[in-house]
């Protein structure tokens, strides 16, 4: 997936990825190693994030509220939100790749 940004001048930007509450994310620079339990077993994926941005992971934070999932009104469940921040001047391309399967285990290769 690619996001293309065009602007006049310099702008600070944020790119957020909201993960489901059952997904565990281990952030390693601009790579998020994802795991989850499901049928038929544990799932693995690697989310290769744009290295043009600085990335952080947030789960169940209150100030500001970030890293939450609401399955229904009045209910709040912690989930992970990946936040990328950076600067774009005039034009920027942010590329994200999601890989599933055997090569995506933590410490593995895509």
C-alpha cells in the first residue's frame, strides 16, 4: 500500500494503524511483528512500515486516549495503535507492506 502526499511547504504528519485487540505487536524500528491466536492456530505477520517516519506503539493509554477498541457502547478494550510521525515537504510517498506466513515470525525474514 502506498500513501502519496502532496503539499505546499513543510508539514508535520501522523500515520496511524489500529490493530485488533487480539493482535500482539512487537515494534522493531519500522517493522511490526504481529501475532494472534485463532483457528487453526497462531497467526504471524510482519507489517513493514514506512521508514520515512518515526514509529511508536501505544496500548490502553489514557492521556491522550490511544490504543483502545470499543466492541459496543460503554465498553473499552486495550488494543495496539501504531503511530508514525514525521515531516513532508511538497511531496512524500509512504509505503507499507504486510506479509503473512512462515517468513513473518519474530526474528524471521519476509
